[in-house]
């Protein structure tokens, strides 16, 4: 049953990446239509993450009173609404408003989908399950990298937003009709009074920061990597297609990586190898003729540990505090994701070189391993001094 649930959540979560990718895919059209610059495009990309700063902790608390299924349905509905609002915008503020609505939906959906998988797979191939769930995000992004660019060229920049909204609405109906929680899920006895321990706080903060910098580097690659290839003579659609190769490959490599860690352990060794691969891929991207090879390396090695990193969140806390803990996790994640795209856009504007944002991504990827090591150190520390509730 749990694998059927995972399949449902994978298909639903594809809509999150599909909606997110709209702005990056039609960025040049938005620059022409609304007079934006690349900093503005970066801000629109980052606005998708802005609601998480204000809503992540409340959303985690609401989970004590509203079912996970309903929270996900609300989230997918907000994603559909946000895309529709952006497609109807006649001013840049309308685009921003739509991105904020969609970002709120992304928060609710991703927080509770992550919790659902942690509930169903705790102690049973959780790294593999999280890898499969996480790969739905690049799957949706890769769909958008190819599909949105074609839709915008053929029908106009508004249509990609509308198509993504339709997908999210169908996904909401699917979750509402099919999802059921596990029967043996421990209840949060004591209700709102139950608290996270000091150890859980430290573990969640390490896991959240690792997840945040990892994804911020990935989004920087997705958003500005095509510009590197365009600077080497590729057309916009060809560049988007090459960059998307990595997203398609990581769907398979992520599941394999999760299986390796579940069966053999060695999470930090895997992180060291994979982050090294990601950095090499970003350096290769600016070498003439190496774009396809760089994208393959990026997807095959660099992005493979996404689910392994996400699994750290599920391993950081007890089921009774998981909803609230996920709120903390995503607050940190959103803070990092909010500031990175505008910073990357500012680097591009200041340097006049599309490789400049890639250096930011390299620094972010390099930070993942130390955070993974810190997580393991805290996890292995004597527990007697860490049991105090905070």
C-alpha cells in the first residue's frame, strides 16, 4: 500500500515543479512584456519561496487540527490559483501576486507530502522513498523546461501558467479521492503541548540548511545555466533542452542513490562524491562543446543525493512532533531559497558574465557536506545531555 501512496504523491508533486518552472522558462518573454531585468526575474523566481518564511511554522502547527490530506489539497489548489493569477497579469505586481499564491500552495503541499512519506516509510527504506518523492520536483521542472518554452513560443507566455494550473487542480482532486494515512501512525499525545527536544532542534536546523543550500544551487543552475550555453552559441530552446537533461537523469539516479544509502549506509561518503561531481559539472558547463556532458554528470552524480538529504528531516524527529518540525525545516529552507535567485541575478547583472551565478552555486554545493557531517555528529552524540525539551 505504501508504494501506491508514494506513486500518488509523486504524480501530485510533479505539479509543484511544473508550476515553479514557468517564470524561468518564459523569463525572456516577461522581460519584453513587463520591462523587467534579470534581477526582477530572479525576484519572481524567489517570490515562489517567500510565503514559507511566514507560513511554514503555522502550517506545521495547523497539522494538529487539519488532516494531512486536506492540507495538501489546499496547497495544490493554491498552486493552481497562483498560476491563473500570473497568467492574467497586466502589470508586474500581478505576476508577483500570482507567484506568492503559488508559493503558499507549494509550502502546504511539500511540507505535508514530505510528512506523509515519512509517516508511511519510517524505518522502511525511507531514503529510497524520499528520493522518489523528491525526484518529482525535477521531473516537473524538466517537463516545464521543454514544454513551457514550446507553449510560450506557440501560444504566448500566459499559456504555460495556465497548463501548470490545470495539472495542479487535477492533482488536488486525485489526492482528495485516493490518499489514506497509515493505520499505525503514532498520535501526538498531549496535543499542542508536546515539544521538540534540543537534539531534534539541532538536527532539524542542520538538515534544513543542507536542503536549502542544495536546492538553492540547483535552482541557480536551472535558472541561469541556459544563459551560459546561450553565451556559447546555443539557441534558447536548445540551451533549455541541454540543461533539462540533468533533471531527467536525476529522476533515476536519485532513486538508485537512495537505495545505496538504505542498503549500505555511508551517507556522508555519498554526499562527498556527489557534491564533488556537481561542482565539476558546473565548471564544465562553460567549456565549449561540454554542455551535454556537464548536464549528464550533473544529473547522474551531482543531484543524485537529493532524497538522501531530505531523508535527514524525517530522521531528525519523532512522529509526534513531525508536523511542527517540518515547519521549522521549511522556514530555514525558504529563507535560503528566497534570497538566492535575486542574488544570482544581481551577480549576472554586475559581472555581465553568465558564469558568475554558477560560482554562487558551486559555493552552495560545497556547503552540503559539512552540514551532513554536523548532522551525523549530533545524531551520534550521547543522548543523556540532549533529552531536555525546548
